[in-house]
């Protein structure tokens, strides 16, 4: 089992340590806001913040973020369920998935 700090919570997963973070977030943890786009870290659809740095999660193995690294997804940007201005604008203007 690997422990991850995602959106301020410690979560557990039994995913293979080589699994890209994108798939752990979506398939193991049910956080589907992070999207698959190109799979080669070019489009930005899979971007999350890792320790405050925007990172393409399709290229980061689970082993690289297990433990003390802090991962923030699009779901984690809303404070107490209140959407940020960016999240509201995305919904309002029906922004496409890619970054």
C-alpha cells in the first residue's frame, strides 16, 4: 500500500508503484477531474500540482509522489466546496479539457 497526500488528505492505494499518477488519481482514487489527453506530457489535460509545481501526471510514477509529496488536483482547488473563479469560468464558458 502506498500513502498519498492528495488535496490535503492522506489516501491509500494498492496500485503498482510504476503506475502513472494520472491513472492512480482517476482509477484508484476516483478523482476524475484530472484528464487523459495525449499521454506524452504535451497537452496539459493531466496537470496537477506536486508540491506547488504544475506537473503532467501522465509521466509521473506513483513511486515519485508516495509519502511526503503534496498533490493538488482540480478538485482540491475548491475551498469548502466553493468553486474558485477559474473553476466557475471553466464551467461558464464550457472550456475544453486540454490545458
